[in-house]
């Protein structure tokens, strides 16, 4: 076993730097010989066909997680609605998978709404989030008959009502409340504390609900809250549910409040040393707390709604990179090996944004070399361009190796950019039926296609030839 090191005290020890930690990597990843496979398909074959960097998604696992999540919440709560949080990863294929597995889709922009609509998700099965929805977004959502719009401010209540009245329809809405439960997560991922951009204060909710009820073009579905992301324990959700149910109960005297949306944010394991969520136990604990609180308040249990995203797609995704420069660097604690790959913060911004930790393995070959502490870094002109802060990799890691980074299914493609004019990677879905390209890799031509000056230069060059 390789022990922990002063270079990375948080890094768990390893017995084998070739092994894939269960719960961190896709369930179907394997190393039957030298090369690693996913659903029996060599990862080197995918890299050879589609290039690197490349996001690979296990479609079968995504579908299974979506279906199991819905069934778990249905078993625990009875009448429940599960919305897939499209911001985690949204393509037309992913939206189709969610719809096929009985989930609704939560969108946060006109782009996400359009992707889901093109995928065939009925508008009535979508919810629309966002703290600053544009006029065109609200007009489009209302006109399409969207299932619910989450109102994030007093001003937005009036704007939604105006668009619904103009369309001659009644729009179902939820009111997002910052309930004051501080999730145990990164500051930027905690979304229900008081000093942040989302929602309204609990003290203001009764007056705003009364205003919604006054407006004939609006229908109140209920309250909404979201306490944060990457949460694996139920205690924060339990406390949020109790506070929200107390607020919910106070509104019943003046009308129905049929639903209560407790949001999402269920976490996954990114490294072997992190805890994982036991969704069945989580749902059971939360359901028991909801039933107990409803009994104490002497109210009927409302229809519960949830919005999982990361927990459905995160672990099912891996990113493939080709190793380039490998450079040992002397530091006060010893020697750190920097392993550079052909991607980086343009395809995974989370380490730079949140100091997120990841796991990596060489997948093009096995090695019996002693593990060394490495830092996997990208190719961008930023010292903060770190893909994996600390990882045990075989000491003979070198140029040309195919490296995989685990748990990149959520928020990597969604947050990707063209920094340093880098084309964004493609996405391949793998299933028992084979591999299918679901998002093609961008090309330099794609980047130039939006550059008006490049188009003018090309025209002038043709005219002068």
C-alpha cells in the first residue's frame, strides 16, 4: 500500500494505482487486460475514433440512475414529481433518456428549454428556473404552456402574470424561498443562505403568495427551495423541509398549496476518500421527517418535488485525455510530478471554480511502476488550470498515455468554454448496444464561423485570388 504523503495529506492511500475505486468510476468500467474498457468497449478505441479530450457517458448507467431515483422517491413519498436538473448535462439525447425514464426536466434558459423541446419533452413536463429570466424566455415559456415557472422575485411575479394575461392563459408558478439552511458545501454551491441572489426571504413569502393568488393569470403550485449542491447527508434537507412545511402550513388558511419542491443537490463521490450518498436511506429519513412534521402541524402531506442532476449523470461520465509533457517539480514537501494533458479548464472549470477534487487513471495500459504523487494539469495559459490536484499515478506515466478522469458527467460540458480558442470536446454515449456520438467535437472552423472579421477576411482573400 502507498501511504499518504506530505505533498497531499488529503489524498487517500492506494494498493494499486491501476484500480478503479467503486462509486467513483462508472459501474461498468473494467480492466480485463492491459487496457480499460467501458461496457466492454476499449477506451483507446473511442479516443482513436473521436479524438481527445472526449467526454464518455455510460447511457445505461444514466438511465438506470434516473429510473432508480424516481422509483426511490416514489417509494418513500408516494405522490412525487422528479425533475432532472438539466444544468448538470443537457443534450437532446440526455433529455430523451430522462423523459423515457419518467422524469420531468428542469431548465434555466431559453437554450435549455429549446434543447428539451427539440428532444420531445412536453412543455407541461418542464420547470423553468433562474433569477433573471428575460422577457423572451418568459413569453416563450408561457406561450408553450410550461408546467411551472419558479418565480424568484416580487418583480418576476408581476412579469409572469403580464405575459400570461397577454397570452390568455393561466400560468402555474412556484415561489422560491431562501429558507436559511446553510448546506455543508462550498460557499458558491450553497444557495439558500440569506446573502445571495436566489429566492425571497421566508418572512416575505406570505405577502408574495397572497399577491400570486390575487392575479387571475397565475396559479400557485407551491413553494420551492434549494439549499445547495454536492450534499450527501439528509440533515440539511430535513431541517429545510421542517421550515418549509411550517411556512406551507401558514398559507393553507387562504387557499390550496398542492406541492412543495425541496430542490436537488444530491452529491456523488469524486475521490475514494469521500462519502457517498445512500439515496434510499436519504429518502427514507427525509420522508419520515416530512410525515412527522405534517402530523405535528396537522396538515396533509403536499406533493413533494425534487430536482436531481449530478447524482444521475455525474459518475456515469469520464473524460479521456492524452498525456503530453511530464515534469517533476521540486517543492518544500518533496517532488511533485506535473502531468500535462490536452484539455483542462476549458472542458472542466470546476477545479478552478470550486477547488473540486477528481480522480484519474491511465487507461491505455497497466503498470507495475511504483505510484507517485502527480498533479494533472491542462494546456491553458493559467497556473490555476488544474484538472486533478493530487493523484497517485504509476511513476512511468508518460507522453502518449491515455488518461481518464472520473465523475465528469455533471457540470463539465455545461461549464465548458473556448478559452485560448480551444474547441470544446465531443460527447460519446456508450451502452450495451455500442457507442454513439451525441455531441460532435468542435473544430477551429466552428470557432471562426462566429468571427465576423474572419468571414470578411476570407471573402477578401477569395476576391483577390
